[in-house]
C-alpha cells in the first residue's frame, strides 16, 4: 500500500494526502471524513481498508496514525446538512472540510471512490477501492470510521432507546424496530426514513 502511494510521490509532490469518508449508509448521525498526510519514512504496520479491520485493530491503529502522520484532520457534515443537500454532497463537503483543516497544504490528494470533492488546496486523483490500495487513503478511512463510531457511542448516551452503540446508526432490524417504536430523534436523517416511518413520525 505504501508502494502504491510512492508512484504519486514524483517530482513536486512532497505532501501526498489520502481522503476517505465513513457513514454514508446510516439512518442517523453525521457523515465523517478524514484527510491524512503520512510520513513515507515512518511506515505504519497494518494499514488497510477500515471495513476489513476489526474494531479493536482500528482503535489500535488510530493513535499510531495521529501521532506519526505528518498531518491529519477529521471533519463531518451533520444530519441536517445531509437532509438539505443530500448524502453525496454532504460526503464531499465533509471531505473538503477535512482537507481544509490540515496543518500542511497537500500537493496532491488521493480520494477514495469516483466522485471528486474538488478541494481548493490541490489537484485530486480518484481511486475506486482506494482504501484497499493506498496507505494514505486507508489511514484516512480508519480515522473517519473510528471518529464516527465514537460519536455514535456518545449519541447512544443521549438517546439510549435507539441502541446506537450496537448498530452505529446503520439500518439493522433492531434500529428499524426502535425507530418504529419511538419515532425519529433529532439526530436521525429525515430524508433516509421515508420508507420506514410515516411523515408524522419523521
């Protein structure tokens, strides 16, 4: 994965940034994105697509990434923004926010997927399945996933009736059952609930 990134560190590209998001599919909570500029001289063992790693492994890698990366940032777009501009645009917005929050301006940005967030700071390269190919994108995917999961654990304390700690907001049978029992909370994405709840419960 570091070798994959190396092909982009040519010429004037000193600061190579990876960007990924987490939380497009859930019915509740914000969509998170992270931007990471790794240090190629200090490789981190075990980086991979966050979906292929256990929660324990992601939590172990998180502090290594934030302490050893040259720069990193996590950002999000809220459930209200998701409802206003749709999940795709909110995802791209979160990515732009993450890049903007970096303490180093990147020279090139590797983005997971086939949609360009068009950050102002640097040109982008779109890589489908990038979180399983690029060390930089994999690191971003881990930061985004861990940050979002932690946020959902905090929401679980505020709204325990929905069992967010168990499903992290994803549309599991348990989540749908609780939604139908209690209606939507302030942190649910109203635009995602049209097929689940009648209008008066959204």
